[in-house]
């Protein structure tokens, strides 16, 4: 495996097993991942929260079982924020999608297997263009996996946010009528999903960013001030771990670029 790019803020987070365990509820307010009982799985999450994404991926796959969720999360966060080569990014998303789909079939009650299937396919779809992804049938797979996630774990804030993004992007690309008839996408449901996600995890920087983007897609430029305020809130979030630091960095970069 090629060496991955390093987390750009080395040493900022210095979790160990005890501090990850003590802060688990906050660190996993987005995905409601159960606290691991196996030390090897917890160790993979320690690496993830410290920003050692390649080591977290390797440790999670080695641990197996619940460790695979840590591996998938690490790979997707790395691919989304740090990988510079577009082909490598897309390959990483597809690799996770394939593994997560097999995991979800083998463990149908594992809500983060379904979520990571949706996340990886969703990011892959954005990479190849949402319109092309819809034409290839990825839209329905993403929606079904997210809905399965929420059905299994109603407190999964990230899945609510992702469903909001799904509704917004479909309507933005194909319009309200076709979006509703073909994909079940509705603006009011999208807005409800964003709001519910942020109720469940009020400090979610990525939730604020996705909501900000969704507002513009669903309601147009007259929501620009509201969108900007959400970006400002995201940029001011004290990041709880390395992954959230990358979300905050994204918000700050967007604001700086106007």
C-alpha cells in the first residue's frame, strides 16, 4: 500500500485508550458507534482520532469485526480530505463501498456498515458527478443504505445529515418533479433531515457545512446569509478530534475564499 499523506496538524491530538474511552460519547455523537470491548478495536479508533488514518485503517482491518468500522471511517476521511490524486480517492471510496456492502450483508444489524456503504458511494458519486452517479443507479443505493442506517439507529446524526444532502443534491441536479417521482427526493424532507442531524449532534461542523450547502441547493441564493452563518459556526467549532479538525479547516478555507 502506498504511503498516505500525513494529517496536517501532527501532535494536535494525543488520545490514548483511556481518553478515547472517557470521551467516547462526544467523539461518536455523529455515528453512535458502540464503545468497543476489544482492545485492538479501541486501539484502531485511538489512531483514527489522532489523525493517523493509514495506521487506523491497517489496525482496524487487522482487528476485524467492529474494527472494520474504524478502518472504513479512516479510509473515507483520508480520501475525502487529504488524498490529492483523484483516481486514488475514487479507488479508496470504491474499496470501502465493496467491503462495507459485504459487511452489511454479513451483519445486517450493523448500522455503521450501512452508513459507510452510503458514505463511500456518496462521496464516489460526487467525485464522478452526481448526475452521472444517478444515471448509474448509485442514488437509490445511497438512499436505501442511509434509510437502513436511521431505521437501525435513529440517533445516527451523520446519517440524517447525509440524507439531507441526498435530497438536496438530487433536487439540485434533476429538479423537484423528477427528483420526487424518480428518487423520492423532497425539499421539505431534506431540510428536516439536516435539522434533525444537528439536533442530535449540535456541535457537528460537517453537519453545519452540509446544511449550509443544502440550503442553497434547496432554497436558492436568498438563503446565502443563513448559509454563511452556518459556515461561520462550523469554523468556530472546537474540534474534538483530527477528523473534525479537517471539517473545521474546510469551513475556514471556504470562508477565506469567499
